[in-house]
């Protein structure tokens, strides 16, 4: 009964949002609502339904999940202050998937006979924050979403139904040509949600620091990420990472442009880390853009310290974005990982039947950093578009283990409406 009621409410909300009715001249549903002089109330609604099917020789999975994220943001323009509160609920409409890829005694959502789909049923306080924001400065305090750069080191894991947020203080400032971004967090609120026991959230001391500037068409940034976990099961992820990132786009002609991205970082243990180690991160990427097409080739290495068998880890990243959508390498193998990839993407801005039509195909070759182990290969493909307020997505991942492990195929079908 609970599942039926939740699904019906979500469907009704989605239909209402997709076809809002409002009088001429009045704000559409979802727009900020003036409530007093300089004071507005902005409703937040994000509804998503998704099918995820996993096909592999050992275990399969079929997950149909729905997620409703809703809240309010109150903004007071004269004081530059805003208050935001947002809740999030996820419901599984079937039980043919394993929501937790770790041992959790007594949980009905731990189903090891099925493949992992990390979208547990949960109800959570997703965000609760106060922000002060002016032109060149912003200060945010409370439970908040943090996405840094391409989310390779820190992200909200927005792909999963329950996103990752942080209990933190974050300051962002621009001084002349230099931008600064600093965060101190005391808790990582994980994607596994309210029913995940001790892995619902992890305490610790987390510091994210960035400073960057632009040199003509080139953006240059230095960063440091310091993670010192408080829970024993997370000690292995305690680390300090220091590095830099360079990116730029250069027109080669009126219709052709060159995109460049490079990054390097060095990671070592800190605080509660069980072993002392040092490992490198290397990224190099070149892309060509032409009339809506983008062809990109890249190399990414998450290195390993051969002496202790410890590799470069990014536990706060939006990991699904990197190293293949089949999610085989969410944790870097002990002997490290090298990913050679090529992507062909196309946007169709003139498509009349749908909005934002886009397609993407990516191929990966995986190897270890130490020992020359072939980790297999993967094809990924996606197609996305919008009809009115509804965003639609079809995604597919096909991992070929090539004698390393087991093959895995995943198909996703998704619809989402957000205000």
C-alpha cells in the first residue's frame, strides 16, 4: 500500500509539473513567489523514475525506483540571505536488486542474490542551509550540495537517486582575477541513505581548497583535498591530495575548435590512514568540436604505490562519470588503474520534435598502473532529450572483462521533471 500511494503521488506531481496551469501574468508553478517586499519563496521539486537492468553471468538485477526531492528556498534580497530546506525520498517498486554493496545485518534491502543497484529505499534531509551571497563572495553553512570542477574529486553523485551532501561551511570569493573556494566539512552524507546503518553518513575532518584564474582562453587552478575519516571502516580513505588543473578552448577556424584538459595530483596518507603511501593522478584530454560534434580522446591514471599495494582513491567523487558507466572501478584496484578512452558526442539544437536532443558514445580500455594487467574494455552510449518539462534518458553500458573477471551489461530508462 505504501509503495502504491507513493508512486501515485509521484505520478500526479509529475503530471502537474509537466503541464502547469496558471493565469496570464502570474508566476508559473515552480517559479519564485513574492511574499513581501524583497522576500521570495521558491519551491523545489525534482521527481525521477528510473529502470536499471543489470545483466551479468553471476547475478542479474531489475530495479524500478522512484525519487521525489522537494523543499523550499526563502530569499531576502536586501540582506543577501537565503534559507533552503530540502527532503528526499526514494522508493523501490520491486525487490529484484541489491541496494547495499556491503554487509548490513538485518537489512531487507541487502539482497546478494541480485546485482547491485545502489538506490536504497530511504527518507532523508538532503539539504538544510543558510547562504549569504553578494557579487564576489558567498558563504554557505549547513547541509549542502558541493560540486567542484568536473566532480572528479568532490561531487554530489547526482546520478544516483539519493545524492551525496556535506555538513559544511563553504566560502567562495573572487579577488581581482583570482577565485577562491574553501570548504570545511564534518560529515559526508552518503548516497546510501537513512537505512544504511553506519554507512548512512561518515564523520571526519574534510577540507577542500581551490584557487584559480584565467590566462586568456586558459583556466588554471590549484587544489588540495584533505580527508581524515572518523569511522574505522573508512580509515583506508583518509588522504591528502595536492594538485593542479589546466583547461582551455581554442578556435581553429569559424567552425572548428580545440579543447584541452590536463591535471596532475599527488596523494598520500594522513591522520587515520592505516598505511603510508604515495600515488599519482594524471589526466590528459584533447577534443575537437565541429558543428555540434565533439570528438575527445583521453588518458587517465590513478596510480599505485607498488611497495604497499595502495592506490589513488577519490571517495567523494561522482564516480559514475569516470572509468565507465558499468561502475566496475568505483574503488581503484590496489595496483592502480589506467583508462584510455575516446568519446564521440553530438547535440542537435535544431531538432523540432524534441528539445535538447543529444547523443554520446564512449569506448574505454582499462589496464593496471602496476603489473601490466588488462582490466578489459567497455562501450557506453546515451541518448537524451526533453518533451515539455520532462527530461528523458536512455543509457547503456557494456563491459567486456576479457578474462579479468565477469562481463556486465546495464540498461537505464529514465524520466525526470524538475523545478
